[in-house]
């Protein structure tokens, strides 16, 4: 059977955007980072996994600001400020546009706090809309679109109860594993130790809190486009691993602060 050619009629054109218009279930929602497939430095992003009617997962990252001021916590449940100040999602970001769209579509405001996983299980109608130009950004392309929520079909509890029809949600979560003991991660241990030593050596008193260390690891390795960024960051914020590697790394840790000894 011959492949059918693309129609030249305007009414048959596809809407731009990585996520086609249609109904989806938010299978997972978490605070993360995204480097645009290695083409740009990593930035904080709201990572949404959309599942279509067949259970196929589609990933969408909505940028949320600058990594210097906003970073995902270790569990990916919320955004925090690595400097200890109040964490704020940029008003001009794609994440802000998504959040505004889902609130305007009827997501209960009283369910919102700082936990981004609250959206999981929500069934929505997605429509791609023209992306507004944002002040201060260079080389913005004309005609870009962004997938936003046009309508909430059902909330998580309603979907589970079958009030508006159960959604086919794929299992995307991975079980948490126990903290990694020393010397069980192969070359990752050595790479993580080197990165941490370099970062601590560059700080005024050669010490950082575990939270700030994780952020600095992310900043350092994202600039180098290190494919092991997430794995190394996880080790750098793991109290058990830090304690186990203290002798090899030449640091001391009280479970919260790491200092070159």
C-alpha cells in the first residue's frame, strides 16, 4: 500500500508544537531540568508526561526560569532557590503559561501549594497556541507554539472513581532504590568525587550544604553537557554516599554540610 502524501489544503495542516492537540492524561508531573537536547545550558523546567488514549507517553518540558535562582529538589516534587531565598517561577516562562492555563481551565486552586506532582492523574484537552515573545530573550523564532490546557476533562479522583470515564495511564514512576554504598557505581563514583572536590575547592571556605552542592554540580556539569549529570547530582546529594566516600574524597560531612577536610 502506497504512503499517502501530505495534503496541501490549509484546513488539513497540522498544528505546530511537539504535542499534538487532543485529550491526554497527565501521567506524571515533576520539577526537573532541561538542556534542549544538549543545545543549551540546562534550565529548571516543569516536566509533564502526557499519556494519550492508547497509553503512549509524550514528554513535555516547560521552562521555569534560571537555574541560578530556581532548581528542582532531590525528589523532583518542588522548585527551590539554591541560595536559600524564596523560590519563584518566572512570570514570563513557559511553566507559568502552563500553570495559568490549567488554573483557568478549572484546576482547584486550593489544591495548589509548591508540590508540582499534584497534577498527576488529571485528564485535559491540550491545544497549541502561539507562544508570546518574552522580554530579554534573543533569537526568538516567529510562529512558535506551546501546548497549553484548554479544558479539564476530569481530575485525578474523578478519573479513579470512573465519574467521567477511566483514563489509560501508563506506569511511568520508577521505584526508589536504597542509597548507593561506596564503590558500587563504577566510574560514576570517581567522576562525582572529582566534580565535588573541584566545586568545594572553588568556594570561599571549601564547604557547601548538600542542597547547594547539588545545584553547583548541576550548573557545572550542564555547561560541560555531561551525560551523567543527573546520576552524579543524585550521588552528590546522597548523605549515605557522601559519608561512604569521605575518605576517598577528602571531605567531611555531617549529613547536611560537606567540607574539604
